[in-house]
C-alpha cells in the first residue's frame, strides 16, 4: 500500500495500475466498514431503532442535518429523537399539533424550527397518504429505473405541502446540479447491505448497483487525489463521473467505496 501512496503523488492517472488501485480501495473499504465506524457517524442514529419505519424516519432526519461537526450532528440528531419520544413513527402518526410544535423547537445550524415543523408534517403526509418512505422510493425506482429521477420525484412530493422557500433549500435539487450528498448517503444506508452491518439493506427493490456516491468535500478531494474525479466542482456531474469510475471496480456495489474515500479524507487526512 505504501507503494501506491507514492505512485499517486508521482504518476499520471493513466499509469496507475487498475488492479492496484482497486486493491487499495478494497483494503480501505474493509478497514472502515465495521461496527466501530458507527460510533462517530450519523448512521448510528437509525441504529438505535429496530422498527423499519423508525429506522427510515430517524435516518432521514439524521441525514438531513448531516453537515458541520460530526459531534454536533450526533448530539442534535439525538436531541431531535428525544423530542419525538424516541419513537419517531409513533410520534408522526399520533402526536397532536401542540406536540408537533413543541418537538419542532429544534435548530441545527441553518436548519431552524420552521424547517423542523415542516419536515415532521411532510413525513406524516408521506406515511399517512403515500405508504411511507420505502414505498415512495421503491415505487419511484420501479417506475423510472434510475436514482436521479427518484430524487427529483421525491423532492417534488416532499415539498408539496406548501413549505417556506427557505425550507426548500434543505432538500437537494438534482435538476439544478446539486450533488445531493445527504440523500445519496441516506439511500446508501437503506439500500445496500453486507456482512458488516453498517448499512441496513431494507429496501430490496432498489439494487445497490444503481446508487451514487455521497459526494462531499472529503470524498471529492480524495477522489481527485486518486484520479477518480477530474471535475473541480462537487456537483451532480461530478457525482456521475466518480460513480462511473467506481462502477468499473465493482459494478454491483460501487458506493461501498464511500467508506474508503471518506475514511481516507476524514480519518487519514489523505
């Protein structure tokens, strides 16, 4: 592995052996895809639950606020679950308007109380009138056969309950070239699975092969360092570019390398 580190810094991308780079990514994937990873990652929030609807709802809310310091994300996501009585599905379906307003006394950076209240009401609408998050995403994938269309359709549905304009910014718009990092991360959690048990693999109708890399500053910079990404902006075009490269290494499960790229960036400062 030390040899590849050196080659990355001194060799043109076309000269780095394909198999050697794949072996490097596989090694880092195995290193970071393990239960200890849960301790410092927002995916630890849905891992507190066993009911599928609780996992889906808590995961969606945790992913929504997953920007900024990781300790702050975990603390605030835990606080939001507590305000929902640590029973998110039951809360959505049974809470009164007064309880909704009380639970919405929550702020994470630019995600404020009005945003929280709208998100709770929109999630209630999805579970009351549309069969829940799994039904929405899986039916959308059956209809369109690609994740980009699913993300577009989901955004339209989620924002169909008359939100404030500021709230709309918290749901990524891939039609405007957003990388949709948090939504792609959420889909990774719910769709893919393996023996390590970090991701849940609950949504069986969406194949892991269809997923896209959750691209952020860390995975983007590491991808460029590894010559997997040439586009300078961290946008949807970059997501498509880097995911296409990862599919060469593993067509059935390309976003498993999120563990490798994120671990290299955050934990190794690669």
